[in-house]
């Protein structure tokens, strides 16, 4: 998938940074280990399932599943599951890593993966059990939701770019979001079985929107909350300062020069202290 900058498309392949290279190697290494272990070394399926997501198990304390599920992919009779993830991360992630920086890019991936599955868990709990069972498998796994998050984040971060989808079809950033939404809806309508579930890709799109931009909607919300917190602290401090001054017994006397009265004597015009003396 060639990159394009503005109206000048280029055919060069993206160069992943160190953060993206580490993510790609980690995902492939996990897949390779389980593919060899389950298919050739006789490892039990329970070892694989212990790292997959399961809503009931997570709610009962097995929280690690929420963090390990994005690393797990199909290892039997299907290599497309992991290959699509690696290719999508490669083509969309390189530009985003360069744009965000390595640290922020990794945080984006981690938060997007977790948020995608948290959204799916919440929807699963809110739906009737019969409907939830059709949308969310007992064990869900895979980094496919990240592709939705990356696509939306890429489109919102590079609104002036046009990319050639599959090296051929030119697609604008808005068109990319429409395509991602269309395919996720098609999977949902068709009821196609997806290891990651039907809801998590929509959670990925939400994460991509919340975490992209400068500042992102999520960061703008955090800044507003932080500003409101600082304002509340400032008001409390101002109130406490007034109480301390009142307890101290000090009184502010207006200053100014004395004015002469009709008989020529000076008038203090009420500017003396409570004891009749001047306050200097």
C-alpha cells in the first residue's frame, strides 16, 4: 500500500519505527509459538484459551485476559487472521508512529486494544443473553479491533492525504472511515463468526476517534476536568485565606489625604483605626 502526501502519491513502502517493529515481532512471535505448540508439540488447547478473553472470567478476577487477548490469533487452519493484523499495522502504523512518536504510539495501541474489548464486554452485559451469544463468542481474541482504531486515527490525523487501497484504488481519509464502517457493518449483518467478536471492531473505531487529533477528544475532556479541578481548588484556597484573615483580627483602613473642614481643621474622614490612631 503506497503512501501519499497531499496530492503527490509515492510508491515507496513505509518504514516502521522501533516501536512498530517491536509490536510486529511480538505479535508474530506469540502466534508462531502457539502455532508450533498446538499443532506440532501437543500443547493443550487450555493453554491457549487461558490467555483469551472471556467476559465472565474477567469479571471474576482473571483480569490478565483483557491484556493478553489482543496478542492471540488463530493458529489452526487459518493464517489470514494474524497476517491481516500484521499488514494493517505495518501500513497504517508506520505513519502514525512517525506522527505521534514511539511512546505515544504504543500507548495508543495499548489503550485502543483494551478499550475495544471493554466496550464489547459492556455491550455484552447490556444485551439479552441470547442476542449477546450471537455477537460475542465465549472466548474472544485478536488484534483486529486495532485495525479499525488505526484506520480512523490515520484518517483523522492525515485529512489531506489520499492513499491507494490495495495499491490501486485511491481513497480519501473520509472514504477510508466509510469503508471501515461499511465492512464492520457487513460482518455484523451477515453474522459472520469473528474470533474477536462483532462489537470490538466498533469499539476500535471509537478508540481511534477518542485518541486521535491534537489534542484528542479524550485529552480535551481530561484538560477540561483538570481545569475545573484547579478552579475548585483555587476557590477553596481563597475562601480559606479569607477565614484566616478574619480570625487574625486585622482590618483594612482606606488610605488617602486628610481633607480640610470649613473651620480649617483637618478631617480624618473616618480613616483612623478602631482605637483612634492612624494605621501606617
